[in-house]
C-alpha cells in the first residue's frame, strides 16, 4: 500500500541576542559553560502517512538557515514561541549532578556510508561539526501520556519502537512511566514539580485533533526534539515530544499488521525527535514515498548511528 509523505518546513529564527540566563549560585550563561539557554529555531515538517494517515514532523532545531526557506507557508506561526527552560531561583541546575563523559552504551558503528538520498539531518552545529544530537553519555528518559482506548497494547508498541531506535542509535532509553502532562509546542523543559531536578523527559502522548489541531484530517503523528545551546554555541537535544492521533491509530492495534504499522509511525516520529529528517529514497522509513516499510532501512540506520555519536556534555 502506497504511503506518501509531503514535507513542509516552517522556520523560526534564533534570537540573535538571547537574554542572559541566571542560575542559582551566581552562574551566568554569559560566562559559565554549565549554564544553558533555549535554542529557538524550530522546523515543522508535515505530510500524509500511508493512505489514511499523515505524519507531520515537528523537528525543533537550532541555527539560521538560508533566507529563501523563510518564505514557506505559515513560516511565522512559530515566531513568538519560546522554550521555557529556566530553573526558578533557588532550584538546582537540572543536569549538574548527573553529567558524565562516558557513554552509557557502545556506539553503533557503520563504516559504509549510504548515498546522500538515504539519510538527512534538519540542522547542523553552527561550526559545521555535525548534526544536533542528544548527549550519548546520559540516558534519554521518556514518559507516556496514555488514553483509555490504547492501554497496554499501546504501551507494548511504544516499548518495541523505542527498543528499535535504541538498537539503531546506541542510545539508552529509560521508561519513566506514565504522566498526566499534556503535549504542547511551548513545552517547559524544566518542570521540577512534575519530574524533579532533571530536564523534562521526552513526552510520548496519545492525543487527538481536539487537543492538537495539527492532528486533524489524515495526520497520524507529530514529533520533534528540543535543543539547548551552551555558551560556546554548541547545541544539544535534551527532550522532545511525540503526538499520536488516538482515533486514527488505536483501532490498528487490534491486529498484528496494524500494530506493525503503528510501531513504524512511532519509530518515524522518534527519528525526528533524535534529529533525523525526511529523505527521498523509497527504501527508507524516513522517506518521502513509502510503500509499506515497517523497519528502518540502511540509510535510516546509518543516519541514526551518526545521531548516536554526539558530544558528551557533562554540564548539561
């Protein structure tokens, strides 16, 4: 069955002169590399996912891209939205006690580089050193916001999708259980009352069009990562969000074939969370024209292996 993805990018410029971020103990984002401020650039990518589903990718990235991109439809929709990621006065820095310079899991090494049509990244570091990534020296925590019509079947499919992504990246994922947090494009990355003294975990939320209008029509899922920038200019993803359209996807969980398709949607969206972009090659799960793939292709796996070999950031 033919599945087609159409990509639409909506861009948001970084603040060229970000406000100084003050941390407890007098640390400042202007002179301490352990203090962080939000990366502002966000890319939104949308398109149908098989004949009755459309997957839209909210790939929230950082950097200033070519000026011509900013003429894309709805380019201004995100222009006033900031990621709030600042600890309140007197609260600890989220990662100050948990940073490491040692990988949690061994990296995935792929020596054969596929053609450029088979893998892609939405943004790279300002110095061109590589794509934006998560820190491979700390686990990626995630939580799930459930719906009654999904339940254990959905939990099993999410766990299977996360396991495939972990295998492809060499990144460790930790299931922090259930949450009541509603997904939001203006998500606060530091929520100590809900998640304690860490950056908010990746949120995988079963949702619907009433809560998130982007899930209207044939849209089945949304996903993207959220980066922070240190005072040396390096950007690192610390969290992200996946929206899943419950009315569209929950009925598919009743069959093995349907469940495999839902798992593919989640794998695709988690790929966006980690920093993978759409590709044109039909052999890839991240492709623009997909004819029934339920597993990562060679290019997907290569791109994800690169995304799993980012820089360790102990002060994050």
